[in-house]
C-alpha cells in the first residue's frame, strides 16, 4: 500500500545542505552566460544569437518552466553550473533582497510575527513556503505568475529535480495538508517547504474539511521546520487563495489562528523565533494587519 513519505523517508535521497554559490562579480559577463545557455537549448542558430539578451533570457525561462525533470532529461553539470551562475548574478545584482530578521516588530504581543508585502523569492530567511499542486514539480506554464512558478524560476532546475526524486519515491500525488522540504538552491532562502492547499474551484461554500485542510498545511510546514531543527525563521505565502480560490478573508483568519495557536503550544519545543506572512497585494497586507490587530485586542 502506498503512503505519504515522511522526512525520514527521503532525506537521504536529496541534497539538504544549503548550497553556498559564490556571489558573482557585478561586472561579470552575465550576457555571455545567458547567450551560452540559450545556444545550448536552441542549438546553433545565427538568427537566435542576434536576439536581445532579454529575449534570450525569456527563452531560457520558458525552457526551464516546461522542462521534464526525469533523470534521462537532466542537463550536464556544466549547464547546471551556468544556470546557477546566471541565477546567482540575478539574485545578487538585479534584485532587491530583504533580510527577514531586520523587519520591524509590528505587534508587541506577537513579537515573532511579521507581515511583509513583497516577492517571497527575494526574502533572506531560513525557509519559505511554496503553495504547489499535487505533482509537487512546480508550474509548467511559462506565462503563469503563480507563486509556484516564481519560486522554481528563482531557485533553478535543481529544485524540480529534487521534487521529482521525492515524488518518484512516493509514487502517488502529494495529498492536501502535508509538507516536503528541499534546499533553496539559488534563492536567498536556505530551504523551501512545499505544501498543497485545498482547492475550492470558485465554490462559495467552505466546509469544515476545507478549514482543517488549510490549517493542516500551516501545521505541517511548522512541524517539518521544527523537525529539521536548524530553521529559526519561516515565511508563508498565502496558501490556496490564488487559483485554488479559497476566499482570502477566511484563509487569512485560518492562517493567523493556526500559526499563533501552534506557536503557543510548541514554543518550548521549536527553534522557530520568526514567522513571516508574505503577501503580494496592498489589500492582502491590510487584511493581515487588521486581522492580527483584532487578534491582539481580543487577547487583552
């Protein structure tokens, strides 16, 4: 009988030591690296080499997004290294990174909680949470701006390779409300926690099962982070509120109550000391701040 893998079932199959890619020189030949990768994917083509660096980079992004991660389709170590150089350069010199531990305290009665609006793939933190789908391999639609795509694109192809290794061992889709962990590769975060949230298909009716499943996503990520024992900070995206259509107000309330209740029960058993709710829109930011403010008032 197939079962959902625990961390102990797959930790020896993947690399869980955060990769220390050397920061590239700002003046390094980024354009040449992009051209070399694009030429590898396209084959020798004089017409392609005359395209702009922006177009060649978009082509690379497209190829990496639709890429099949089965072992027979893996790249040579040289290509992986070039992709790492490209992504590391973009991370270090073309993005504005945010140090999570320097985010100001917003709620004095909840000093371990932060609300931050920004791109989760630019956050310097121990772990970020990726809201994936049941195949856990990332999004395969190049133009899709989901969090799954954003995280995989910034991390690089090794992230999908690790997810494939885990899922090949599991031999069944990832159920809702569980969590898996990989390292972050070219992300500024050390690790990525992958979870699958409940999907409502734009239904307006939220069942108690939906509530329990969403809460389980947060609990599973926090429990796994605690099991790793080296993670002290974690950032959650808004799980299930995008295409999975969980109403944002309800999802926000469930996220906050679940995380706070978990922390109050487990704070003596975990090394976690910073939990960030990462949001994309100003509306979501205000929603989380209001909900946390009301939560603090209700506890006085």
